[in-house]
């Protein structure tokens, strides 16, 4: 099937099918995440939760760098093939080699330099660096399965295996590992048990991703792909470089703020902010219901009219769903945070400010996809400019306002990024993604919250 063949009706069918698969997976994932943060926050305590947030933020940011934009460029390479299985297999192998090589370099360098930058609480915890190649290779494998315009295997790995394995392992570690003696004589602390559970869950996730890849393409598929060629891997790296810069910058928006806050405010404020970040994924992931299945459609379609139609329609839908979720959390979020523990009860305003930032990055965030495949030099420029703004704002505001300052810095930077994206797709392709309907939805939400506050005072006001 060539880029021009699928009719818009077929693309909408693919979008619906993929979104339903991801919707089911997101429900499973969110349920596991709620159980996980509840258990960790209440049983391990706010200090361990804050340290975990700091460490996970660093590992996942480095893993995104090691993935090197392949979650998008690999789909573009696969979408450009005309059914040649040998070429498809070779592209996947080259992507795995690239991600594996970059991961190995990062692990070796950071393992050696660990004592120079890791906090005293993380001394001897270099094993968490093994999460970098595990995440990167799992991402390459699940990305390849989306070549068939299905999100089933992606959902299976990311929404079922990863969160649920982490939850079960953290429970087992809490009751079975804490206080145990290692052969070296070292006593297993609660923090060591929690981070060990995290790395083991990533190992299971990588294994599940490889299993999914074999099931999607067939067990004997890669035997015909041949050995990776150095020049091909280097060419893939050159092609992926702009997207790698863009993806790493985008991911850094939701990790660099945690890292900066940990430096300037300590683990208690970091724990409150990281908890708010975890809850905010309910809104953040709405966009990702459609992005994994929309990306191959945009990569393969050459009709700007079709792409513009998808962006306008899906952008408004995502904005509406995210705004509804924000309103629900504005009403019930205080109760939820209080239930998680006294240390988190003050985090509602932090959560709502983060959610406003996520609202800007929701439907408007899809605007980066046509630029990734048609003008790949632009997305990283927009992201780096906004990221520099976020780093400066978070560093300044977090020192004065703690977690709330970090949230404000994030929200302002996401507003700036959304404004630049909307302007660019309007200038480059003539897409009109923002409309009066968005303004109407915001007015309705504000009026609804005002009326609710009259009969049920909202705790953040």
C-alpha cells in the first residue's frame, strides 16, 4: 500500500481501532499507576517516593536520548518501503543497533562518573543505569509493531507489562527484601528495594517487547534481514538526529523540572511535585491515544488536506477530553491527594497548574507530527527554545515557591511551545487547528467550576 492509496475513511478506521486499543490499555495502565503511587507513597514514604521520582526522571530522560528519535523516524523508514520484508527487517535491526550502541556508551560513561554527580543517598546505585538500554530497546521494538497500524502490542508492553510488573515487584520487595542482608554484608534499604523493583520491571518490559516484535513480524522474519551495515546505521543516525533532539527535548519538559526541583528544594517538595506529575499523566496520555496511530498515517499520506482534517478534528477532541479531566480533578483532586498521605495534601494547586500546561500540549501537540516528516528541522528548534525557557523559569521560581514554582515554569513553557507550533503549521501548511470552539469550551469549564464552587467550595480557591 503506497502513501496515497489509503482513503480518509480507512485512515479514520485505523485511528478508531488504534485509539480503542490504547484506550483500553490506558485504563489498565492508569489503574496500575494509581495503585503503585498509592502503595509507594503510603508504605515507602514521601522521602523514598521523592528519591524514586528524581532517579526515574534521570533514567527515562537518558533513555529517550538513547532512543534517538527512532519512535518516529523508524516508522517513516518502514512506511517508505513497498512491501520488501528484507528492507523492513534491516531497518529494524539497524535501529536496534543504533539504540543499543548509544545506550551502552551512556551507561559506561555514567557508571564511571557516578560518584561525581550522584547524591550521597544514591551511592552504589549504579545498577539503575541498566534501565537506559532496556527502555531504549523496548521502544524500538514496540515502534516497529506499529508499522501495521495497530497499537495492540504497544499497549500490551507499555500499559500492561511495565506498570503491573513494577507494582507487583515493589510490593514483593517491600515485604521480602527490606532489611535483608546481601552477600557483601550490605543491608537492603527501602530505597534500594524500590529502585531494584523498577529496574527488574524494565527487564521484563524489554523481554515482552521482543516477544511482541517476534509475534508481529513472525519468528523467522529477521533471519532474512542480514547483518547491520555500519554505513546504514550512521545514515539512520543522521536522519534521526533532528527528531532525536526534538523527542529528547519534549521528554525533558516532564523530567528536567523534577531534577531541578530535587536540586533546589529537596526530596519532600520533589515528592509532592512528582506525585502531581504522576496524576497528571491521566491528562497527558489522552494525546497518546491517537499519536501512535496518527504518526504512521501522517508519515505515509501526502494529502495536506487529509492531514489538516485529522489534526483539527482530533485536536479539538483531545482538548475537550483533557479539559473535562482537569475540571474533575479540580473538584475531587484535593480528596485524592489527602488520601495518599498528609505530605501530599498541599499539592492540589501544583497539580492543577501542571494540568493547564498539559492542556496546551494536548491537541496542539499533534501539530508537530507533520513537521517531523516534512520539515524535520523545525520541531527541535521550537522545543529547545521552550525548554530553555522552562529551565530558566523552574530554576528561578522553584527556589522561591518550591513545587508550585516548578509547575508554573512548566505551564508557561508549554503555552509558549503550543503557540509556536500553531503558528508554524499555519505558516507552513495552512492548517487552522485553533478555533472559537476551544475558547467556548474554556468558558463553559470556568462557568461550571464557578457554579460548583457556590455549592461545594473548591479547596484550591
